[in-house]
C-alpha cells in the first residue's frame, strides 16, 4: 500500500468527525479490518504530523483528568479537497501484471466523493487489466483444460472465476451514476431494501 492510499484512509476516516490517534485506528480497523489494512502507530503518527503540517488536518490538545492529554484532529477544507484529488488519481497498473485489488478498494470506499466520470478514470485501468487476464485464463482453460489433472483444472478454474467476479464488480462500479448502488442488486443479494 502506497502513501497515497495511507493518506486516503486517514483523511477519509476524519470525514466521520474529529478523532485522536487511537480513535482513528479503531475506525480504520472497523472499516477495513486490521488483517487487510494495518496502520501501526509508527506509521500513523508521522502521517498525522505531516498531514497537519500541510494544513490537511488541524489538531488541538484536549485535557483529561485521569488519562494523559490527547491531541484531537479534524479534517480541514483543504484536506477534503486533497482527499478527493487522491481518490480521483488512478493507480498505476503495470502491463501484464494483475494489480493489487486492496489499493483499488481503498480508493473505491471513497468513490462517493467523485463524479461518475472521475470514478471511471480510476476504474478503467483495473477493468482493462482484469479483463485481459480473464480472457487469457479462459483461453488457457479452453485449450489446456481437457488435458489437465483435476487439481490443476480446479485451481485454474477458481482463478478465472475470481478474476471474472472482479471484472463484474468493476462493471457495477462504473454503472453507478449517483453514488448509490443499484437498489435491486442490494435487495436481491441481502434480502432487504437499501436505505434512502
């Protein structure tokens, strides 16, 4: 995960309101789970200091009687603009290499800040890369599948299915026009209507 994605996570979680470092880490863990995104203190606090020095967040000390004083931060107007710019910046995709979906997920969580056109610019490189890998895998299955042992065939099919599922997710993200998912899809998938 790059610095841009780390900053997206930090700044984006200040959209929920002011927080001190420990509260911010709790929010991030609740959103992403620390299995996938683990922002440790030695990364978090220097990033907070840097973001504050650039005017993207501002902090003030809150005094407490029973615990040490805490510095509480909040995002600034400049921070919101910077966050939007980071989310709208496409991630570089290397030709022939399947890009990391977690970096993309960090951007996608904050797609509500972008217009449909801005989202498409971020999604398109991933869509092209995953579509190419899907097509290549399907070709390989067609050509070599009949001669594969059952274990190799099962794993190859699993890989093609995984990539196909990713392509479908990217297509759905590109179709969202108003920053809200298709209510029919949500109803079908989870059995309850989406909140308005």
